[in-house]
């Protein structure tokens, strides 16, 4: 995150003694990325954050692959994924490569019986349905419909839902999420032409600090395995921190679309970037205003990337028969574009109320068995007139 933030109590200098009011010292922890080079924060714990009491069991959570090398366009009916009580059990991987995992979740209950940490990947959760609070050892972030939650790898968190009908799109990334470089100056500040700015971010607040000893279960995902680790002290024992590496939220409703006289390419919708893919937000906006404009997107070749679209709300003008929660995959190797009739229907239209999230990956995606269970089986033929 390219802005400085702090919560709670911290000493006036780094790496010096920080005394507790009743004697003893707080324990400093560097929470950093890319070794000691990337974004980092310094956390101050009531107890040593290193006290592992036991490792109970380890088991595989690697996705089962149905199609290793895919050329078929797919439509997945995401809302047909059956809800489950548990947050992690509800997470279902759909599309994967070495850079990311794209999946869906429909948890019915809050994550309270254990804590969770992804040791391999930064996570982006998009809240399609639901409301609640992301609780972390760096503070809490309230969320609601349309929020992106960006959670750095190594973050210990729980998630509280105020609702039972919850639908999430998630993306796990082996490289950090950043906002696009072209929207920022050399210091990282968002520029005037950026479709969002620092005011739009939801930063962690309401730091929960627990001075408790006991048995605290943390489920840690690492290298396709889930490890159940018991810690001797409560993971939320941070009394203060500062730095640049922390979870944050951003509402898709705060993305301000860029428009033009003629149709502009998808990078104008870009919201996040990583080393292996980009994330774009398609939001309600005015259509192109050239007198001969064609608002529908032009056909384009998928030469360099696989394109994944997650449909959130509204009438997506370039496709037919698209519903909430649908996912389309347009793989590299074959061009795609508007459905038959969509180009003609778009002419003369002045605005769209569509809402969608797009993930464009730079390497091909593998399709999981779980995804094939949601496939409509016919989408790849939908361009035939």
C-alpha cells in the first residue's frame, strides 16, 4: 500500500526498547514483503509472536485439475455453488496457474473458531453479497456489497459476517497487489487523472489487543497444504504498528470510470496490478459520445492473456443471457467479442449500469473439476449466428 498508516501505540524510534506500563518490554516484529526491500510495517506485541505449542495436522488443499491446457471459452454459473458454514471449506478454486488462484466462496457463518493465515499468497476478496468486518492483528475493516478487501500474505485474520447469504469472489496472488503505476507519481501518490485516490481506501482501525495465554488454533496455508498450528498466546496481541504493509478495503462503487468519444480499451478500467495479472472494475458509466460511436467493445484477439469476467450486477451489454455470479473465461489463442446482435443493440445507447470484475492473466489458466461442475457446456458456441 503506497501510503503510510499507523494504529495504536508505538515508540518514537524503530528497534529501541518499548516498555510496558507494568514492567517488561513489548516485542517488535517486522511484517514485510520481498525480503527487507518491499513494503513493510513494524508491529509491537504483548507476547512473543513466535510461540508455537503444537502442529496438529497437515493436509492437502491443492485444487483438482480437470483441464490442464484449455482452449474452450467457458461460462460458470457461480451462484450454483452450494453454501457451507465454514469460511475455508466454502472457498472453491475455479481457475489456477502459477501466479494466481481464482475462486468462489459462499460462507454462511463467521470465522471465529480458528484464525487463518495465507503464507504463500496475497489475497483479494470481492464482496458480492454480505456485510461484516474483517478482523486482523493490525485492526478491523468493515465491509459491504462491492468492497474489495486486499489482505497481504502472512496476515492473521478472522472474518465476521452480519449476514448468512454471503457470496465472495477471491483471487490469491503469488505477488503483491498494487494500484497501477500509471496512476501514481514517483512517490506513489495517486495523480489527478487516477479513477480513485487515497480518500477512497478503507484503512484498518479499531485495533483489538488481547493479553491472553492458552491454545489458539491458526490454520496456515503453505505450498498447497493446510497446517493446523497451535500458538501459546492470542494472535491479536498487537498494541500498535506503523508502516506501509497492511490490509485495506476499496469499494468498486468508488471507481470513477474514464470515458471517451470512441470506445476505450479495458486498461482504463484497471484497479490493481500484480506481476502475473491485472484486475479491472467495470462500473456504471456514460457511453462513448462520438456521433458514429459503437459502445459495444470491438472483437479482440486473446494473444497474450486469458480473460476472466465475474458479473456482479446490471445488464452487461456485450453478452446475452448473463446473470449475477456468472464467470466467463476467454482463453488465449482464440479471439472473442460481443455476442451476435450486441454490437447493433448498443448503437444509440447512452449509458450502462453494468458492474463486473475482470481478471486478465498473463499465463494460461487451468480449469478445476469444481469449475467444470458449474460449466453450462454451451458457452463456447455462443458466437455462432
